[in-house]
């Protein structure tokens, strides 16, 4: 999916500027990455139950090994764990994803300054914000501050056709160039969640016992956010849940490029 640097006949990469996503997408980069939804599950949760194992890891792993380790950790804000512990992990160079949470309806949560200060001295991890349908001023300011300190990801969970592409674009517009990546997850539905108006977008999977979104429905939705998000420099990362789903999306991308 990613742009590959051209090579000469001997397979040696030619020197030259590599295409990438820029503000206003001047490189005309095709802005879609496909990732398995399993990557989220593989991140180690940081909570009271996992703390003893994480303590052991920090006590027995050298700083250099921590920096090169591919282990990823994820912390949900307001979990029953002292945030000083999270700051220690970040300062040690561990790959920590901090997911903001707020129980108030319509709020996605704010990341404390102390956490952002720790991230500012690290080159790993990211802050993951939920989406606010109507972004509050403090949320917009916090996203901007987080972007100055570290990588900012927006978690965009989609149910079709309830959440439209235009709704998402309008919600992201106030954040403009302060977001590095938007993770799009068009989620499967259970039997009690499906309705007649949704059946055009989903099919029933016997293997999963769930209603899975059609690849074409996901791709058509993506096409509507592609240009505005690319113009703001927001990478679009769409999750898939099977190799067939991934292949169907790759085929649609190939067709769209031709």
C-alpha cells in the first residue's frame, strides 16, 4: 500500500525525495493505510491487574532494550492507577498509547499537562483522542497542545449509515493540522444492532456470527473523507478484520488509482 522507492536494475534504491503526506498533500500521496483491528488487542493494557508484570518488565529490562522493544502499552484515562506510573513508563522510553476518556456525554477527554510534558521528551507512543461531534474549545486546545508534544491519533468508530463522512469531516475541521492520524474502524454489528436501513451496508458472517461491513461500503465512505483529511495532513488508517476484507479493499484502491 505504501509508496515504494524506485530501484535500479540491481535492486538498489535510487536516491531522491520519497513521497509522503504533506499539508495540502502536495505530493498527491494516496492517503490510505490498512491495518488489522487486532493491533489494538495486542497492546498491553496498563491497569491494576497488569501492573505486577509491567513492574517486573521495567526491573529486568535495560533502558536500551526498552527503546528497541516492539512491545506497545495502552492506558485508558481514569483507570484506577496513579498517572505518575504512566509518566515513569513514558520517561523510560516505553511505547505507551494514552487514550483519553471522559464520562460526560459529548466529551472525549483532556490529557493532563504532566503527561504531555513527559511525551515531549520522548519520541515514542501517542495520544489517542476520541471524537467530539461538536468539538469544545478546551478539547481543540488540548489536541493542539498534544500535537506539539507527541503524535496525535483520533479514534473514529463508524456505524453505517448512521455516522456520515461529512459529519466526521465537520468534527475534524476545527482540529485542522493538529492531528497525525485518524483511525477509522467501521465496526461489525450484532443481531440486536442491525436494522433494515443498515442491511445495505452489512452482510452476515457465519464464521463471526456478526454483521460485517461490505468492503465497498467502507471504501465509498473513505473516498468522501480522503481529500479533506489529506489536505490537513491527517493520515487515514482503516481497520480490516479478515484477509478477504483487506484484499477487497486493496483491489478497490488499485482500481481507483488506475
